[in-house]
């Protein structure tokens, strides 16, 4: 037989209910003050998971409500056990274990959601990156953990009454967890670490509570802080790694498809005008043989057709006939002009809107094009074909000391920040470009065969992502694996932070009892809650004004 007993009067019940439920509901449904709910904290800018969790601010209010309900459940809700049959006691134990496991995986789901569905960097290896949104997420994590601990505290006391022997507690917890994982494995986190963590936590927690006869004794409290600091460290690392790998896919696609669609569209119209330019047709017969005429023709093309939007690019124009050779630096390699540019198009050229403009996909961060414009000329009564080769390369100003951005035209678009990454660009299985600290093999086959467009693998202390671009092009983008010290460094920060939050929470819940200067009746408590609402509103409003 089960009986439920409220340890305090009904007045306290309504008092707690008012403070824990009505105050957050007042915030959320009435949206007073509106300035708070119009801030970034209550927009999807930082976090959005679903219609039920549309913003970080909504999640914070929900978690505060959950914490108050959990504390009320722990403090005022006492369960008495009167079951004599052993099978009934064990069956109830299985139900309670199932409830705890479900709560725990709900906690893990929210951990993953806070990392994967937010735009906030949660990296404690650099505490200088902490800002208001990231601190808010860590506060949410603490409140979720405290809520879980409080609920489990009451259930643990009940399990001590139900199960008298430790080995029975261990056996039932393992069986229940195994059945839960087997039946609901498709819907929960598949990492077995979490299941092992929960089993260790529940059984040590049962042992410490039964031995000390008090759930929140010093040893148990330190145990709780250590365990959940470890759990949070592991979860943040795992989900941050998963988030980074997904973002690396986007980086790989950006590197492989970094093109200027506006320039491609504009060139198609410019191309028609250049090919029909009568003055240009007068210059071209002599241009391949006369250096001054070639320079005059190049200046004419640039100033007439490539002004304005095109200022973000560097241009190099080469004019050749069918027999002209080029001397290629640094070894003064002699090669036919048409063969040289034709080889570039064949190796790394990709077609665009214009059949005479080719995007050069060389794997670099720059946007490069090559245009080939053929003209039929008549020089000294001989018909000749003259090609104008226009190399179009994006301007790139490396970031150094000082403030070079002040000296650069704002219309210039800089490549995305790929710091921390290395990448190798392969053409037909051979390395065409190597960027970053990692030295890639000349041949792609060295890394084995890849059966998918995206494949992750580890090699030489780096985690690599293979990306099949298509048409013989491949990209490997790599990031150095963090060492053990980097992985465990957040543990100390989290342990200290959780300890401070536990002390603060203890002080808040014990303040009215030990530091009550003025007797607080029910009316006074209502007034205190109203004042608290006003104070919190001013704090959040100040934040909203500062960040919006």
C-alpha cells in the first residue's frame, strides 16, 4: 500500500505553487514587460528547437518552473511504503527505475539540443569567449541537473525502503536499464556511456544514502557534483564534436563551390559587347606581335568593360595568336599560349553561364575565372585567329598587424575564416593544392577507397573529412584532434561552477528559515514575489537594451 503525505500545511502548498508556477506563467503568457520578450533572448537567434522550445528565454523560464516543481516534490511530498509481498516491491522498483531512466535520457536530450540547436559557442577551454547567452545556457544546464537530483532524491529514499540489499538493487537496475535500452534504443541516445554512467550513479548514490542515512550529506553532495561535472564535460565534448563535423561539411562545400554568380551573369552580357566591338577588332591584328599594342588593347578592355562591380578582382589579359609561345616562371618554361590556357581549363575549369568563361576550381579560398574570347583577324592579308585570355582573380588582403580593413574597399568580399582547418584539393586522384599545416599525400589512393560522398577518418592525429565534389574533383578537410588535457580541462571549471551554484541554491532555500528578519505571512510572500518579478524585469530589460 502506498500513502502520500504533505509534511507542511496547505498554506505552504499554495505559497510554493504561486511562486513556482504563476510567476513564470505571468512572464510567458502575458509577456510583461514586452521589452524582454522582444529581445534576442526570446528570439530564435541564439537557440530554437521546436514549437515548444522556440527560444533560449522560453527554455530558461520552463527550466525554472521545472526546478521549483522538483524542489516542491522533494521538500513537501513524502511517500510511505506499505508493501509486504516481495514481488510487489520489486515490480514497483522496476517502475521507479524506468521513470528515472526516462528522466535521465530527457536530460541528455536537452543537453544535445542546447549544443546542436544553438548558435552559441560552448567551449570552456577559452573562458574569454563566455558571454551572456553562453552563461545562460550553463545556468540552464545547472538548473536541469539540480531538478534531476531533487527528483531522484525522493525516489532513492523510496528505493532504499523497497530494496534492502545492495546486490538486489544492482541486479534490478541493470535488468531494467537493459530492457529499456533494448525496447527504446531507436528513440534515445545510442552511446552506451550514458547507460553505464546512470547505472554507476544510481548504485553508488543508493549506497552512500543508505550508509549515511541522509541523502544530502557531504560525501553524497561531492559525489553528485563530481558525477554531473564529468557527465556535462563528456556531453559537451561529444555534441560539440558532432556539431563541428556537421559544420565542416558546410565548409567543404563552400570551398569546393565558391563562385560569384553575379559576375558570371554580368560577364555573359559583357562578352557579347566585347566580341562586337569594332575598335577592338582594329587593335587585335597587331596586338600579339606588338607589346605596346597589347598593353593598349588590355587597358582599353579593362577601362571600358570591367569597372564598378569588377573592382573586387585583379585582371591579367594575354593576347595570343595560334603560334605565340609563353615563358612560364620561375623556370622560364616555354609552352604554346593556346596549349597553356587550354590545359588549365581541361584540368580545373568548370563551365558557367557563358561557354567562354570558366570557373577555376583549384581548391583555394580565392574566386578565380578564366575567359577565352576568340577573334578572327586579317593581318598583312593573312587570316588569323587571335584569342584574348582574361584571368580574373579575386583580391585577397591577408590579415596582419594594424587595421588593413580601413584601407580596403568595402565592396571586396573576403573568404570565410577557415582557421583551424587544413585541406587538400585533388584532381583525378592527384593533389592539386595543399592549404594549412597538414601535409597531404600526393595520391588520393593512399587514404583508401571511399564509398560515400562524405567520409570521416582519423590519421596522424587529425580527423579528416573526405568530400567527393564530382567530375574527378575531391576534397579532404582536416582538423587536429584535441589532446586529453583539452578534453578534460572543462571538468574543473564545471565542478567549481556547479559547487557555487549549489551553495547559492542552498542559501536561497534556507534564507527565510535562518535569516528571517521580518515574519512573512502569505500576503507578505505575495508582495515579495511581485517585487522579485519587478527586479528580474529590470535586469532583463537592461540586458535587452544593451544587446539590441
